[in-house]
């Protein structure tokens, strides 16, 4: 029997080496191979558009304010902190029509969460309209001490097909940024992740890495930074970079994103950002993440959650059918499908996004950081 182009099972044959790899070497080795890539350095902030290849969009919070000192930040109310650390997103763009698999340029635009009914009468999520970023402000106990964590979620209409065999191709994509603050409400570290739990990265303030070097000496074997920790059985966390900014006047993070794939390719501080004149900039509105649990359904006006709350909080109609089937062999639930913030699982479901104990387990932090 010959393989016909477009047959429903050809992709599974092509994916067989990956499936066997999962069975033979496990998720840790697969993660090391598939989820690491080079990051832009802090110099990218000097000309962010040039850094992403000469074509990009800068999504900025609608309300900008002056730099605040630590003395001002320590007493700042939640709404000020949430606005102050709202990220700037530098979205790479390409001439998608020149690609082997063209896609609409609006797929690289963040937007607003919507719901409609599909032809079968089932709820279907989609993203369109003006840019919005959905925000959660939370007081969390980490290592016995209270810390503010602010999470920002940007939604994209889709992850387009970027290669012949693209596991991630599907409707709805995302970028999630979490900022963890110290006792003075200044950043300790930043995490980025997709709402499906894929591609988790940590970016640490440089002064913390400096303190780790004083405490521990040198990085562990095969690690770049002292704050990285090697785990025997679990998947290690990747510290993808250091954020170098004035210690007394921290600013909002600047997140660089790859065209089409929407993977984070760098993160720095707005303290060093220089957006060139003439760059395409779009303001976004910050809205409560709670709004996602009451989205008006098109044509009915009735509110419904953006997520299927009876099915693990997964975004309606955003299944990655190929990825889900492939990683079922590794015991991963609905791999690649975005879900509600409190349902995100990381690193092949070995840990959860909301677990307050993950930092001491997966990072080698100096005493007193948390």
C-alpha cells in the first residue's frame, strides 16, 4: 500500500520516531531536545524591531506612568502594581505569504476572547478585535512568606501551520507572563508559558544570580546559571536569561515573541527599551481574567465561560488533535490545548502552575530570596 498525500494517518507514521523516543528515553530527554532555543540578549532592547528581524509590532499597555522607586512600590495598591508591571510585547512579524505555508497576518495580533456556537451547536472560542491582556493579581505564600504574583495572559487567534508536520497547528494560541515580587513589590523573577503548559521559561533578576554565585560558587554541571538546579528524575527548569535593570527603580518586562509560533524568544526590562520612531505600536487594555468566565456568546448574548469547566478548564474548540494523540503515549492530558490559568500543568504534567512549592524545588535560590 502506498502513502497518499493528505491521508489521515500519514502524520502518525511520520511521528513514530518521536513516539518511540517518548517510550525509550522519556519526557525529560524529549523536553531538552524540543523546548530549548536561543534567546535574544539584553542588547535587543536598544532596537527591538531590528532584534526581531526588522518587522514587528509593539503592544504596549494603554496607560504608561513614571518609574517608581522601591519606597513607592512597597505601599502601592494592587491596581497600581498590576498596571505598573503590565508587559510590553514585541511581536515579530514576517511576510507570511512568502512562506511555504502562508497564514493570515492577523494571527500575530493579540485580541479579545469571544464565544460562538459552531455548526453542531457546540461552543467554540475565538479571538478577534482590539488588543486585550487578561490579568490576575494574587497574594501567594512562598516559603512561608507572602509574595505578590501578577499574571498576564494574551490570546492569539491561532497557531498557524509553520512546517509540514506541525503538532501545534490549531485555533487559539497564547502567551502567559507571571511576575513574582519581593517584600518591597519589586520583581524577583519572571515566568513565561503557553496556556497549555508548554515552553515554560524563567528569567531572573541579575542581582539574584549574582547572590547565587556568592552563595554557591559556580553553576551546576551543564548549567549556565547558578540559580538553575539539576533534578534526578524530573524535568529541570530552564533559566532562559537574566534581567538587568536598576535595582532601585524596576520597570515592566518586555517580552519578545516569534512570528506564527508565538514562542518567547527573549525578555528584558523596559528601563532599557528604546522603541524606534515609526515602529508599529498598538495600545492594549488590561481587563480582569475573571471576565473570561463570563463571555457573551455571539447571537445569544448569554454569558458562558471561555473554558470547558467540566473538562479540565480547556478552551472550547482549541484542541491540538495531532499533539493530543501523540502525547497520549506519555500520559499527558490533551497536550497543547490551552486551558484556564488554575488548570495549567507544566513539563509533561509533572507539576502545576499554581503550586507555591515549585520555586524551592526547581530553582537553586540563595537563602532569603523568598
